[in-house]
C-alpha cells in the first residue's frame, strides 16, 4: 500500500472546479470498499453544503474532461466515531438517515482529528435540529428528561402529519426505495426517500391478498385507525397511509437505533439503571395507550426500537384491541410464546388438553 500524502500539503484551488462553492477541507484519505474490503486512496473534498466527494486523483481547475467523483456522500445528520481497532488513524462516518456507515483512514492522528472536526462543524451547520439546538442552548443536566402521560398531550403536535410533509396525498411512485429493513408474514418494511422533499421514511407494505387469506382484515384496519389517532414521543408515528392495486402502504417515521432485542443480545446484560430507564418509558407509552382505550397486547423486545437519542419507539400495532370497557377482559389468545407469562401459557395448554379429552 502506497504511503498517503497529508491533506494539508495539497493545494486548495483545484477543489473549486466541481461547483462554485468553495471547499471547507480537502486531501487524501484511505476509504474501505463496501463489498471488497480493501483500502483505496481517494482525494476527498468536503464542501460547505455538506457534500463529500471522493476522486481517484485531485481534480484540475477548469479541466473540461474532469472525471466524475467516485464517491458522493452528504455529511448531514451524521456522526463520526474513531476506530483504531480496524486500522490505525481510522474513523467511521455513520449516516443516520441512510442507516449506513463508511470507513476512512487518515495518514496521521492529527490529520484524522482535522477531518473529524471539519465534518462535525459542517454537520452542525447543515443539520436543522442541530442548528436549533445551537440557537437555543439548553442548561446542561445530569438526568434525561422523562416524558410522562401528562406531557404526552402537549407533545403530540411535535410530530408531523401528512399535510405538514406532503403537499398532496402521496402515491407509490413518489418514493424511492433504498433498502429492505425487514420482512413479516403479510409484507415487508422498506427504507424509502420521498422524491420531492428528500425526507427519509419507513414504509410498511402489506399484501392485500395475504391479509384477506389469513382473515386479518379487522386487525389491519384497526392498526391503521389506531395509528391515525395517537401521537406520542415513544411511538413510531404514522405520517400517512395509501393503497395500491395490491398493497396497503403505511408511511412511518424512520427510527434508526435498532431493536432492543439486538442491543440486549450484543451487550448480554443491561445495567439496573438502564433497565429502569427502558421500563419507565415503556410504562409511559402503555399508560398513554390505556388512557385512549387501546390495549397493545404484544410487548416484546423485537417491537421496541431505539431512536438516535436512545429513547424507545414502540412499533407493530397489529394485535391491538380498542374500546374495551373497564373491568372486562379479552378472550383472544395472542402474542409471542417466548414472551407470554408462564401461568397464562400453562392455562391455555390445560384448556386445550381438556377440550381434546371432551371431544
């Protein structure tokens, strides 16, 4: 592998050839391939608008046959993590909206710090919610603010509805599919980008034929109705819903922190303080749903996601029951066997055995 030249030794003039906007930083970095895990030298240009371009060689000013950039990233809503275990002076850029990450390596520790500082500055300048935090600095506290059921009514309007995101009712062609996030019995969840606003969403696509065949029409319609009338910071809120000839599409806000099941598997055990934090937030959202006469009935680690700030987001409202009077119980045996209380599971098995004996 050839030695990497320091970014500070490269001239800044060539970087203005791609657009009229001046470059914030430029220089050589190694970038690891996404499929073939090899490190290749690339000349990167970071611009004030958040674009990060990578070239095989430094572009020449006023060159009519200038090559197209090999890499084109946007350091908007991203985070940077130092990663010396993979390679010396390496760092990872996590693009939160796209749910992807890319590995880079600098020639020296000083050069790496300069790149990280530059990316973080551009990220703060180009990311809207970070700009608001800079304009309205908050008093630092040691405890994370919890959202209670009383606070939930005041926070419902913080989550956008369809009219606030789209100028008209969207259609399937208004979205660009980026990747499949997961598959289920009746369909799949797709990460997508709305073509006009360039906003990132998670779209739950259910096949009508499978819903009808499995007699799940009532549950599917109930899920749509429930998501339309609830808004809570610990719920993946519905933005809009529409249908095609063969699918029902629910456009949800994108949550990029992963399942709680994944984090528990990765860390093996949560601390007592962290466990209390998750349980408190789960209690808040379940209390909010009960206040609106909604019984969730499917609490499990796979249905609890984490957002980028570490707060929970409850998903999958397909087993919910609504408008159950106080004091009455439901009769449907549902849920995931691994999460059902032992006494309920044994009682159900006992009922099945007695039913088989009688018949």
